[in-house]
């Protein structure tokens, strides 16, 4: 049965073992401590013989004086061994988990935007927290227990063979049979454990969605509906956990029964030897104690195997992410682009997403320092088009050029350092105002941060706050208004001082007063920069040098505002529709 398990030890599992081996010195110290524990356990079993034979039967006073000190010494050694193995193995376990968690987070951060659109946030959070914790239990507890019990089995086996090798052979004959439940139920535990971890990930994803969207839940009075959905998910998790308990628990009673058979035989055979005078009572009881102690770690191996199977299942889920490939890669020989303003060119660009043609034969040249607005109905491909510039996605055909250099030939870090983005939905972090603005340039001084805040028309409201630039803004900036959040995002883009600017209409959800301030801030931000604006409201893009109209992934018109209105084409149609809505 053991041979059937070995093929499941894939490269990812060997990688995990390699991480454990990196802590070989502490592992060695832990093993020394386990040897101390095993030796003390074997010694305590052996001590039953002199206690019975020399003290109770022979009534040896000198042994009565000596043996208590020996027993105390044995338990001191045992206590030191317990402390040492617990400390060193926990250190090893935490070290391995830190590495895995860091590797997992690093990999998630390096994966392209398409990955995050396919995966749910709660599921990814579960991989980093819950699944990694399961591996921690395997490394810290299962590996520790396996090594400790292995040494204990070796020590006790030496004792029973020293006492009576014939009875020892009989006692050990049952052990191979006792190992069968470990492998039989281990597979079942691993399968069910995978289901439990997937169900827990779904639960985390559900919690994240309903907590973030709690305002909508309350606004639509959907609390009973969400409660029902949550209860359904916890019921599914409960059923999986019960199946896991059944799979884990069945092996122990079977091993208890097999161990009982072995002990029953020893009582009969050993008792017969004592009655016939072939063995002393001390030897018999010492042997009996050693065998009982021997069966205990063998039974524990079943539970440890369950932990190993759960850990391996979690390892698979984690390495599914770590081994995920990215199609957004740095070129082997990056090309350099100069400083200053840049021209951006779309050259016969096609882009497909999920087998759907999103952009078709896009040809556009944005001159250095030019402001170009992208207009069109929702879903036309405007956002997909600007997402190609920082290589959030790669083109399916054609190329995007900066100063005539294909962006796929530029190092990703260098490329993105030249681009600043302000999105329609302001994205801030649960940190201070200073750190949120400095996110655009971590080396910025306080004066530079203040200047950026002034240019973004954010300085006055920041100064009105109790802690000014050290004010904590809450999750996603929840303690600020929409206009305040957007101005901080503009200040963040200003401090980055990137020559290429991408704006996803930053005023579409603001009131008139906030919109006026944000428009002024955007005016400061766009000065001297090559700018592409995704226009949701046509009334806000009159300052664009050129407007490009995109319909169904194609450029159908381009020109200045007044020129496009005179053509009475798609732009004029969009303008009339929005003008009618704003005046209705």
C-alpha cells in the first residue's frame, strides 16, 4: 500500500520538503531533543523491572535509595527534550510557512490583471491564510510527531528485544497489519480535506462580497436572503467536515482493536512464562509497559497521517497559484526609452478576451503632450484600449509603441514608471493621507507631498483634519467624501510625475462643487503630459486636443469637439443623447 502512495509526492511536495531542509541545523537540534524524549520513554519503561524485582521482591535498600534519583533525572531529561523539540520544530514550521506565504503573495502580485478578474478575492485570501495555516499544522505538528514517534518506537523496540526477543517478535508481528488503516483512510482524508478547503474558500469569498457590499444589501432589504445563502454554505461545509471526521476517526478504532490483540497475546504468553518460572514478574511488567508505550506512537501515526494528507491537499491548492504562469513577461533584452514626453501609437491593434474580439484594427497616434479623449458607448472597448498601454493585457495582434518602441520590448517596471493612472472609482488604502499620496513616489519629501496636495486642491481639506497628513482614512478611504478621495488620487498621480497619463473619467460620480475642484486638479495634472481620457460625460472633455470615438471595438471618428458635432455622426448622436438626459 505504501508504494501506491509514493507517486503522489510530486515536485511541489518535494519543494516543500526542500524548504523544511533549509532549516537542517534546527531540525538536527530538534531531533536530538526527540532522541532525549525517546530515550527517557524507553528508560521509564525499563525502570519497572528493577523497581519490582529489586525493591518489592528482593527488598534491596540501596536500590530504594538510588532509583528515585534516577527517575527524577529521567523526567528532567524528558522535560528538556519536550521543550527543545517544541521550540525548534515550531521555529522550523513558522519559517517554512513564512516562506510559502511570501512566495504565494509575491506570485499573486506578479500575475496579470486577467488573473484577478477570473479569481474571487475571498478565495485568494483563503489561500494565503487558511490553506497556509493547514500546511503550518502539518509541518509543526505532523513532522514533529512523526519524528518523535519514530524515535520512541526505536527506543522501545530496543527495550522489548533486550527483555525478551521471542515475545518481542510476537508483539511486532501485529504492527504491519496496524499500518494498513493509515494508508487506506489517508487517501479518503486528503480528498475530503480538499473539499473542505475549497468550501472554506467559497465562504471567505462570500463574506468578502457581502461585507464590502453591505450598503446594497441593506438598501434592498436582502439581509434574510444573504443569511439564507450563508446558512446553506455553512451546511455544506458542516457535511464535508463530518465526512472528514468519519474518515479520520475510523482508523483509530481499528488500530486500537489490533493493538488489543497484540497485548492480549503478550499477557497470555508472558504470564505463562512468569507462572512457569521462565521469566520474572519485573521483566514481564517492564515488557508489558514497553509494548503498551510502543503501540501508542504507532496509533498516533494514523492521526499524523491525516494531518499530512490535509497539508498535502493545502499544498496542492497553494502551488496551483504559485505555478500559474503569466503571459505578461519582461523581454530578455529590454530596450530603453528616453526621458521627457512620449508619443503613444496603436498600430493595427487587435485584442481578444475570452475568445471575444474586443478591439479590431485600432490605429491611433497620440503625439507627445497631446490630450486625447476616448468617447463611445459603454462596452465599446475604451478601457481595454488604455489597459494595453501599461501592459495590464497584451495585444492579440499588432503592437502598441512608445516613441516607436514596442512596449513588449520595454522592461515592465520601466514602462509602468512612465505611466500614471487615475481611475473612475478612487482606490485608496487603509493608511495615512501622507502614505496614500506618497504611494506614487515613496521617496517624496513632506514639502513635495504638500505641493502635490495643493496642486490637487486637497491641501485645505487635509489641514482641516485633526491629524492633517497623518490622518488614517479607513478602508478604501471610507472616512472621506468622493471628491476628497479623488483629489488624493490626483495628488498621488502628480507626485509620481509620469509623462504618460491615463484618466478614467474622474468626475462622473461627483456633485457639482466637488467636480469643479477635481476638474481644476485634473487641469494641473494634465499640463505637459501625454494624456488619454476615457470620457463617460462628453460635457467634460471640451479641453481635449482630439476626440476619438470607439464603437464595437473600432475607431469610427476622430477630431475636435466642434468638428465632430458638425459631422452629425456617432459623436453627435452620443452628445445629443447625453444632452437630452442632462436637461430632462
